[in-house]
C-alpha cells in the first residue's frame, strides 16, 4: 500500500501554515517571535507531560498508543466487516458524543456525499446511519426507511448506562424480538471489556453477541481510532489500516518539543497565546464538503476537553475557548462578515485541500456578461481554492488571526493525520492551561440530573434537590 513508502508519505504530509498569525503579516494584532520565545519553557513542559504519560489508562491517555497496539483487533474488525457487508442492507450506529461524531465524520470524509442514495452495486456495502439523538421524530424517521431485520446495529456504550444509547437499544431490541430475530444475529456491542450493562445483556444470551472493546484509557471524544470508529469505517470499506498509519505518521512528525518542528505543538501554542490575548472563539473552517463534519467532531474534542472550571492547583480558571464550526465557501456568505469586521476575539483555522476527489470543469458561456463569462474555462477546484486563499488574505489584511492546515488530498491516511494532529493539539493546550484535559465533570452533572428526573434508583436525593429548587416565576416567562 502507498502509505508504506517514504516518498508517498512525504507527498501526503499534512502541514500547518501559521504566517497569518504572526506580526510579520498582522502587525501589532499578531503574535511575535518574542511571544513564542516567552512560552518556550511552558511549551516544552506541555510536550513532556504528554510524552511522559503516553498510554496511561488512569489519565485517559490510552488514545496515544492506538496507532500501534491494535493489529489483531484491526484484522478481526476487517473480517467482521466483510460478513456485515454481505449479510445486511443497513448498518446503524447507536451512540452519542464521540461514539457518533467520529463514525459520521469519517463516513462524510471518505465516502460519496450521497452514499446512501447510490445503487447497491455502486455503494458496495450497506446503507449507513448514525443515531446520536433521542428526538422521537428522528427515530421514527429511521424506522420508516430501514427494515430492522435487514439491519446490523452497532451499540456503542462503555458502561451500557448511557441513557440515550440504551433507550435506542430498548426500542430496536423490542422491534427485533417481535419480528422473531435473535438479537445477537443483528447486533454488535462496543463496550467495556468485562463490566457494564451490555456485558450483562450478553450474559443473558450466553455470550453470543459479537463484542469489541472500548479501551479503559480512551475517552469517547478520542475514540475514533479504536473499535468505536474502526468498525463502522471498515463496514463502509474504508482503509482503517491507512487511517492508523496516518495517525502514526503525524505522531512521528510531532516528536520534538519545538514549535518550529512540531505542528500540533505549534497549533497549541498559537491558541494558548491567543487565549492570553483575549481571543476566546476558535473557528474551524474546512474548505471541503467532505470535511464539513470534521468541524462537528472537533467542536466536541475541544470544548469537552478544555472547558474546565479549575486547574490542577485547584484555582478557579474557567478555562477554554468556544469552538465554532464553519464551512467554506458556504459560510463566507454567512459568518465571514463578522470575522472580518466584528470583535478581535477569534482565531480562524482553515483546512485546505490541494487536490479534490474529482475535477468539475466550468463551461464557457455568457461571454457578453463579464461578471459571469470570466469563470468559463476554470474548474470548481480552482474556484474553491481561490476563495479559500482570498478569505484567509482578507482576514489577514483586517488584522484577524488565522492559520491553515493543508491536506494534499482527503484520504484515509491524511484523515488519520488530521485527527491525530487535532488530538495532540488539544492535549498540549490542556497541559499549557494546567487543567485535566480528559475528564468531563460538567457533562456528568447533567447526566445525574437526567437520571433523577426519570426516577432512576439511587438518585432520589438529587430529585429532592431539584424539586426543592426555587419555583419558576411567571413574570419571567413571556
């Protein structure tokens, strides 16, 4: 395969261009070399923290080793995926958070944008759906277009106690059982290795469910490169070995504690300095429809990792910046006006693609109308790339910080690079902020409140506390 040759890997290298973050381009609105030197020590400490704690399950840093420790699992996943592709017309992921955002992001990035609408021959595999919400209308809509008997359901929950996922499971299990289907024939579990509710359900069926492990040291938002994301990708025919190889390659490119030689550390330091300068909004703007959902995936990664009330010293810091998803060219016509002339509170990260998956020539015509005729003879790739460069340039001219992640093309190898780059950037930024990047106490509090409202045993005190809260005042309801 191409990614095994040094020359091919070099040609597919994902790079970061941060010229438009610096004073040379932005003047006093930019970051100076002196600013970079001032945080050099902190940057090295952040790099060392991540390097020294690689693979530690107790710190939820097992994701750092996923490119290297899954050979047997990957081969098993590929074998299972072949069976699923032959046997089922549909493949449905039941999950939420990273368990859903990762698989749908990879699907969007690497498959036809209208994949489910292609003929079975052109698809080459089952239709693909991800159910990541408990809106009843959404579940009803799914059931309108699939036959559960012809569908493989991948239930993803480490604890088997995720309310949203298990509600979906109960609905689907009931439908399958009423249709006379033995659940293990149509379901695959991705869960904890030895405990949790999905394991209890498996026990009731004599251990007959096909199961994959969500590793202890891998949080949901860092889980796309473990069975959570690899199984759905393999079912879709995506080269999962290529994804992992890309992640390993990016890891090798980030092996030095030097901003000039480590792209992920450079991105982290740029964001960290920008935070200190009061820029509290982090926009990710891919110029590719295939990467549109990368922004959704990244928003969870960034927000859930860095939005923390206290640091390791117990100080109240209310850390984090707000991630915003955007899409070029679409959002040039809805958001960029604000980015160029609004507050100086944003950093825009572009994802640019050098070679798109196809060419689309623009036909000649309307030569008598100069505003239209000039487009003839160009291609849509030229147009979108020109608009990408023009937007970055216009932001720079307005003194607005932006940098670009360049992808030679969108394939499994470069996607693996991009994911690992953003994961490392997030880990380094958390270390710079001296916060716990890998917990999520705010989310857990919301889960507990939901359990209480629905009468889950053990949450009676929480329910009483919520019942005793001050009553809502009608004068504030309009």
